[in-house]
């Protein structure tokens, strides 16, 4: 699958979405499953359903996960290609920083 191109705003949105410990927990929970019903997510976290729903909304808006409706339930799935691309962007930044620290950058 081809990499997704991420502009600076999209990278920042994903970073912001992942910058909260609860959202990291949600991503970890979903990473181990192909899909997860909302009730399972709510049941794993010691927070009000409305709080968890807000965290899911932030992750969804950043493109980290998607939600679909099955009957009366919401089912959440991670977008691993988005996480892969985000990790590649961060790795590229780290590689550039290492190169410059060795005095090999173009400045």
C-alpha cells in the first residue's frame, strides 16, 4: 500500500491526538484487534462514557481511527497506514537531526 502524504498540519493533528495518555491507551487497545465495539473500549477505561467518546472523536478527526455503525453499536478500527506514515515522518525528522548533529547537513 502506498504511503499517505502528510502535510505539517496533518502531522501536528496526529501528534496532538496522540498526546493524551488515554488516547494512547485507546490506540493500544485497538492495535490488538481488527475491530472493537464501543462498549469494549468504554469497559476497558475507568472513565465516563462521554469522556471516552470525546477521546475517540479526537482520534477519528485526526484520521487515526474510523468508526462505523453495526446495529446500535459503534465499531472502531485503527488506520495502521496513517500510523505508519506518521512514524515515517518522525523517523525522517530524527534522521535529519542526526545528520546535522554530525555536521553533515546542508547549512
